[in-house]
C-alpha cells in the first residue's frame, strides 16, 4: 500500500517513472543485479533488515545510483547515518506532497547538471540543493527579520489554499500588517524559498504574487 502511494506521488512529478518496488533488502539487491536505476526511494523499515543496511551495501558495492530516504524514523542517528552514506534527501513521514515534489525537483536539477556538464563552476554548484542549504544556513536571517515573525509568515504561506498568493493574502491569514507580510515575502524570494510573479488586472497597478519554489520547503527548514 505504501509503495503504491509513493508510486502515485511519483507519477505526479514530471520526468519520473516508477520502475519497480521491493519489500526486503534481498529483493532490492536482486533487482539491482538485473537493472540499473537512477534513484531509489528508500524506507528504513524493511523485512528482515533495514534500509540503512541496504544503503551501506549499495555504497560498499560502488553502485552508481542516488537515494532519497522516506521513513518514519526521525531519530538523529538514523538521519545522520543516511546522510553520511550519501542520501540526497530525507523525508520524515508523514510528509506533504509539496515536500515530496520539492525533493524530486531538487534531485532532477542535480541530475541534469551532472549529466550535461563535464565541469561545474561555483555558481552552478550552488544551485544544487545540498550546497545551497549549506551556503544559506551560514548566512542566517537578513537584517530586520525575526525568527518568530518568519515562522508566522511561513505558517500562513502553508495555510494559504492558493498556488499564487499575495501579501494581502498572507496578511489576512497571519494577522500581521500587509507591509510586514510584503517585506517577509520579498525576503523569502531573495532566499530562493519563494518565486515571484507580477500579475496585471484590468485596472490599477500590477500585483506581486508568490509561490513556493521547488526547493523552498527544503531551504526554509533551517531558518524556522
């Protein structure tokens, strides 16, 4: 049932196709002996063994494939071991589809660069989610931003039922002023957490509208 759910989610993201599934480490290794896969969505809890042991075995064998861990295991030891063994992302169940999509979009961006470029410059490298997170985390919040207000704004962004939202929308949900909401939305755009569009009505000035960027949920975590 879980595999079917993940397959359904996967099919909603452009550029991905599910090629198979397995419920035990042995079944996975049998599949890997028969075919080459680009990406594995790996649960830690598996029959007779666990996904972390499988991840270690994949690295020991030198198999060239990427792994995104999807698991209810939220202890720091499991997360640290997965990341140290090269997992490109780690999703804790239950998760929102937007977070799942962000993980796959980030992976697709990384995969495209590695397939099309023989060398990467620093700017291209910084576009990859894993390096962008390290870079932005060290910078901290912009001057004039507070973590408490940022948390309020982000909760309003998550609560908004519109794909494109404005400062007025976030102000109405959060209770903070429209000016403050606009300031934080612009800041989140500069942090690459949000993307901004200009929409034009029949009359009046254009309105700045925002949406969550593909890697926005991954990037915002470090600031909350």
